[in-house]
């Protein structure tokens, strides 16, 4: 009995590679998103520490003025980081959708492969059974 040969095996291999590449892109995008989130959290912590400083130390007007200027600069950085995070989250979502699409494409071909393999083995079994039946008939005829 010959082995099953799936005619679209190379296409399936390409789809698997495409899926792996898409997953790697998603991982990179998520990593970048986490990096931006960490930066945003760090900026928010600095903002809160500066607010705490202003509440505690009102004796030195020069330091208070400098702290308020820093708050404005930091607020700008926070807003920029929020916009960057929002944009990165959109990229992550696009990459996730791409992974889903690539996975569906691969699974579709795997299903075709399974169906073709099942059909091949069923036909092989029928052919083998037919040969065995013919052999049995020939043996019974020759013994009579």
C-alpha cells in the first residue's frame, strides 16, 4: 500500500510559516505596548510624587515654581504616552486579527488534508478488501 501524499503540503507549510510570523509580530507589538505602559506608569508616579512635594513644601517659592513647570512638562509627556499607547493598542489588535486569519487559513488546509487522508485510507482499505475477497474466491474455486 502506498503512502498518502497531500498535494497541498507545501502550501500548508507556507501557511504554518505565515502563522508563526504573524504570532511573532503580535508578540513584538504586545511587548512594545507593555513597554509604553511601563513608561506611562513611571510618568504618573513622578507626577504624583511632584504633587506630594508641592503639598508638603510650600516654603520655597522657587522650588514650587520649578515643580509646577515640571508638572506641565510631565503632563505633556503623559498625554503623548497615552496617545502612543492607544496607537500601539490598535496595532496590537490588527496583529491579533492577522494571527486569527492566518490560523484559520492553516486550519482550513489541515482539515482538507485530514479529509483527503481519510478518503485515501478508506479507498485503500476498500481496495485491499476487494483484493482479499478476490483471492479468497480464487482459492475457494481452485480447491473445488
